[in-house]
């Protein structure tokens, strides 16, 4: 009987530590990567603001070859949307929410499997010598308590995928010049 009380107390302490510690973890995350692409800003912007080109460079989109994509709205304008139904990646959508020609794009990502993830992507285009610096940032809210622990892993999980996508976009843009 005494062992059950000890085990019960230990479990309650672990649960309490888990809950209390998560109070001190950030309620939001932000993952950001940048690259310099040796192309005019118009070329880089055009390929990011047209979701129909993403299958040629975005590593997340390219990861599920069986996914079916549909597009709505006009490329390079707010409301342009890509929706997909995938087997390897969760079904979802990306919609351009704000566009500022050759300067800025903001989009919303929604994965449909039980509100798995909703995040905002920001693309910032800056002219640099002989090219364009492109910064891609992804940010969102983290649920309490488990989501906040998950947030500690996101830079290591999303960052490399963003780097792959940026590298492929660089190659795609530079080859089309």
C-alpha cells in the first residue's frame, strides 16, 4: 500500500513539473532563414508569389508526389490559394494574405488534420549587390502545455526544410535567367 502512495505521489510531481515548466516556455515560435539569390528581385518575388511554381522548388510541397493540388485566385495577389490532399503530408492549404510588390508576402498555412498546425509565413525581399536577399520566416502560436515543448524542436525540424527550399528556389530562379 505504501508503494502505491509513493508511486502516485511521484506521478503527481512529474505532472506538476510538466505543467509548471511549460508556463515558462514561449507561447509562440518563429523559425527564420535567409539566402541571397543572384537574380533581380522581380524574378524571385514572382516565383514565391505564384503558388503554382512551388512544386518546382518548395521541399515540403515536393515531399508528397501523390498529393493532388488545386489553385484558386490570381497569382501574385492576396487571396491566391493552394489546397492539397496528400497521403504522406497532411492535407491543407496556403493562402497569400498580404502582398507588397517585390517587397513582402505574408501567407497563412493550415494543415487540416485536427487543426494540427496553423502558422504564418513571411517572405521579405531586399535588393543586394547583384541579386536579392530573401528572408523566409514561419511563426505561430503554441498550445499549452505540450505545444510549448514541441516549440523547442521546431527550429531543428523546420529550419533544414526551409534551407532546402530556399536553396532549390535559388537554383530554380538562377537557371531561368
